[in-house]
């Protein structure tokens, strides 16, 4: 996991189309394979990092 301060790195935020904070982007072999925008639980983040798709709950 890497934390990027988008205020200090606006070019990077633009390059990866970060429109909301927090944004979590998963990369595999340099390619984006998933994206989450907004606060998520530890369980959701763990599943996302492992590549497990879980149904969204409201």
C-alpha cells in the first residue's frame, strides 16, 4: 500500500483520475485492475486487495 498526498502531488492525482478522497487503486503488473472511492471497512479493503469481488451492501 502506498499513500499519496494529492495536494502535494496533483499531477499524479490527475494521471490516475483521482476524483474523490480516499481512492484506492489496485494494480497488477502495472495495470489498474480495480478502484474503490470512499471510506471502506478493513474487510472490504482486504477483499479488494486480494482481488475478491464482494457484493455491495447499502
